[in-house]
């Protein structure tokens, strides 16, 4: 599209702006329509005077030329739009503000605000903001929504709270989609809701909708080739984390108060860490997984995410009305040998928090803990735990989904299909041996932790950036390293809370507090207390 040829209701740019700036704006529009990424990158300022260029929209703010270029790299096609109005104003001799209104071919208007600055004789964009039409439903986050989709069955302590339910849970009158449109089409209508959903409704919460998941919950990334990657408002341009990706994004974006998900290999802890949320993986078997589509019954657990610790605790009381069966006491365990499992920025943020917690404990401000101790976990042990996990989960994943996958392999994302292909070759004898190893390893992990609590990083890195489909190596690398950390609670069948932290660059990350089996509600309260007192220092 050539802006000069567009019909506009008002366009004063050619009259107000210098000719070379007007030419740069025209060049930008042509590059955008052609999806000419090198030209778009050239027209954005490369952080002059160490002040980052800025691009923002409803999903958040990107700061810095590199972040903007990386974000643009995953754009597959160019937008189709027609210029309707453009108003320009010179701010001084070397800077101008240009506000443009475009009509989208798909409907609605886009408002684009740009600040251009003359740098070394060339006009560059230093700030850009876009306001898009508000979608009725963001399919990256939600599969279906209502007003509400399911009303609370009675008033209760969660009255007024909105729930995003991961698309693995049965919701009465709906079908389970498990993150795959073909599976959704072949699923029966649910006659009743899963126990966890019913308990939330009985506590006064309402179900806003059913939220997206990675296909069959078989990923930690949050990416979904069928519906798209749910946005990460705390780290725009980066993945949301999964597989409870939709519920996490719904909560982080303020569209829900509670994200009801599942955690098999870290699917609550990882999106919580990546998006700055509180999240709880419950003790294995404490809350029923009936009417929840399974990935691996040896590890699948109910979990949820919230924006604050108090809401996390309120949900815990609603879903776990019984008393905890274990008491937390004595020692906070750490493991310096696991430092190598994390990237430097994660390690620094975690160690700052850990040191603040240690000071709090040393000062006697935490009644349930009297000191810091070293846990006997090391990378070699984690590799062994992960090998057990992969065999048992893989065999069970195929047992639960293999017959459908055999008939619909072409309906799966390539990486998910490849995981199922691998699982299909795990012999039963290896699985049965894996179950024996799991029993021994679960006992070992529980004995090593005892009635103490273990503090480790939640993930090996911050959320990886979203890259083009042919370059997912960074996401896969993060997945493997993170699985080593998450395997401790997974193998142990233990409750784990993500405590939201930030790196020095302001990116979300997390500390994971793991407690004895059956200590879920106490673990939440301890995590709240540690966070509150450590961050007050």
C-alpha cells in the first residue's frame, strides 16, 4: 500500500513534515505491507544514547532494538490495512509525532502512534504504540467463554472470583479439547464437571471459560500450532509457559482471578515462573483427577495460579477442606550443587531471595523454621530422577492417548507427534521396571526432605523468546534443563509453590518451595510469610 494513494479523511503529514521524514514514513508503510523485516529493523532506532527504542501494544511493552527485532522475527505475514487518517506534529527540528488511523481488512481500526527522531541525519522511530480492535475472545487464551460460562452453585468464600479452566477438565455441557481441534470434534459432551471444578463452583467462584493448553498437556512451552501462543503480559515477545498456558495468561492478563490447571512435569510452576504468578502443584492424589483428561496418572496433579498469595490460599481452603496430614518444621533446605542447572540471571535473582530468606530465619522471624541446611540433591541425581520420569510418563502418555494418536497423527504438531512416536516404543517391561524405580525414588526424595522444606529455582531460565517455527531449539533447551528441577516434586509426588521473583532486568522468574506430602496449605502460608518478610528487608 502506498499511503499517498489512500483515501483519507485528514492527512496533514506532507504539509507539516520535512520531505525526508515523509519519505521515511512512506518507506516504513511499504516495508510493513511487504513484511520486509530488515527494512523495518533499519527504520527503528538502535537505542540512541543508551535509551532503548520502545514498541508497545495491548500485550505489553518491548524495550530495545534487539527485543523489537526478535519480536518481529516471528511474524509470518504482513497486516492488511488502509490508511484513513493521519495527523503529524513537529515536536522540534529533529523530532516529530505521527498518529495514524488504519482500517483493518479483518474489521475495526488500528491507531498507530509513532515518535520519529533524526539520528545522524536519518529519521528513525524511537517510540511506537499500537491500539488494536478488542477481540470478542482471544483464541490464544480461551477456547470458549461465557458471561459466565458456568455460574456458581451457591455463595461462598470465592464469590465474585472468575476461573479459567484448563481444557483438560470436564465441564458439564462442554467437551474436552485437550488443546487439539480434532480431539475436540471427537470428544463427547461431558455429563458432569470434574470434582475440582464442582468444588470451586460450590465455594462461590464462577467459570468464565475453558482456557487453552498445550496439546495433550505434553509440553512446558505454552505454544500451540492450532490456536497460537497465549500472550505473556509480564514478558512480551516471550512464551507463556505451559502446559497450563491459557489459564496462566488469563490470570496474568486480568481476565480471570484463578487459573485451574494441572501439573505433571511442571505445568503449574513453569507458567507461574514465566508470568510472575503464584502457583501451587498439590500433593499427588490429594485432589481427585477424576474427569480430567490424563497424561500420566503417576504424576498428574491438580493445581492453580493466582496473581497474589492470599487468593492462592483461599483456593487451597476451598479445594482442600481436609486438614493437612503433615506438619512443616525445622529446616529450610537448599542445594548449592544445583546452581549449574540455571542461567546466570536466574541464579542471581534466586540467590538474592534465598539470602534474604536466610537472614529472616537467622533473626528468628519464622516460627516454623530454625535454620538452613544443605539438601543432598545434585545434578547427577536429578538426571536419574528425570530418566525415571520420562519412562513412566512416556508409557502412560501413550497408553492414555495412543489409540487416538494412531488415527490422527497428522492432526498433531510435529514435536508432539514425535514425543508420542517415542513413547509408542517403550516396552511394558521397561515401564514396570520404571514403576519399581519410581517407588524407590519417591521414597528417597521424601526421606531427603523429611518434614523440612526445600527451596530451589522454579525454572532454569526466564521465558524464552518466541521464535519462528523453524527455530525452537531455545525453547527445547530450556525445557530439558527445567525438567531436571521440576522432577524433584514430580518424582516425590510433593506439593510445590512458585514464589514470583524478578531478574535484574525485570523479567519474571520464580523460587519453588517444596514441602512434605500432605502439607499443601501450610506450604502456601509459609511461602507467603517467607516472601513477605524477605522482600521487606
